[in-house]
């Protein structure tokens, strides 16, 4: 793919994200607490998460292994950071999930498609299309690399901590719903989503790239409307207990 075609591809991805952002304020993605029979056939949640997330891990690996840049320091660091997230998301996170919930196959297939396209977009840029003199060793001394790296790991920490809090809301055998109140859940009802947004915002900064920015935009377009839906769900279920918590951005929204 040449750079002009790639830029057109990136533009199309950004435009689709805009459609998704608007649509998700009217249609709740049918997984987790919003799963309904109307989304059709569903499979075990753990299996669905592996099948949905693993393709991006494999896509990035294939693009990396076939590139002449695979052992250049900066592209290698980008590769390892990206794969660190998706190894956890593909092969650790699903097996930490509790309960016997299911995910609609339709949702899983949409996730697979996005993940493959996004993995291709990130890997194609980093390993093939970025200018040869861009991601050289001196990139490690730039402000965007270090600011982005701090945000990436800070967001990852928030995301993992928040997932841990959610998993431990119930004792074994308990089926009641609880309002998370530890960590950043004291300020927002979707702290896990806040962490993921910060993480991929960091990725966009440390790679300083259009594909990185579009990935952040996709993350925003997907998670902010869902955070809004979760906030409203908690408000219906817990009422005044929600208090002054915002949806996803502390003190703002």
C-alpha cells in the first residue's frame, strides 16, 4: 500500500468512527450489562474475548516479523508496548473474568474486524510507511516520546486497577449488583474506560502519528458513549448513591 492509499484508508477509518460515536448514543452495544436477546446468538464471554482481541496481537506480529525494521530500537519499542497491552487483553484478561456471562457473536465479529484493521493501520505505518529518518534512536529523547510513554503506562495502570476493582465487587456466589467506589471510581463510573483512553492517548503522542491519533479517536468514539450509558444505568439502579460522579472524565463529563 502506498502512502496516498494509506492516508485514504486512515480517513475512512476516522469517518467510520464518527458514525460509531453518534450511533452509540442511540444504540447500546449488547455486551456486558447491556446484553439482550435481540443481539442474537451469544457464546461464552471468555472465549469471545480471546477470539476478539487475539487477531490484533497476531496482525501486529505478522507485520513486525516481515519488516526490515523489526529490530530497529524505536519500532521495536512501539511493537513491544502494543503487544504488551494486547497480550494482557487477549490471553490474561479473559481468564480473569468471573461469572457465566456471554457475548453476542455479532459484537465479537465487529470487534474482530476493527482489531484487524487497526492492527494493520498501526503496523503498516510503523514498520513500512513511516519515513526512514523518523523513528531513529533520537526519537527516544523527544518530549512526545516520554510524555506519551508516561501516559501509556499511567493509563494501563488505571485500566488494570479498575478492572481489578470491578472483579472483586462480589463474593463467590453473590449475584447482586454493586456500585464500584474505590480508586478513580470515586470520581467517575467508568474508570476502566478512562484508563484505556489515557493509554491510547499516550500511544498517539509517543508515536506522533495519524494512525495513533485515529486509534485514540476510535477509543473515544467507542468508550465515551458507552460510559454515558453505564452512568445512566447506575443512576437508575443506585440513584443518589452515584452522587457527583461523572461518566468518564473526572469533574467534567
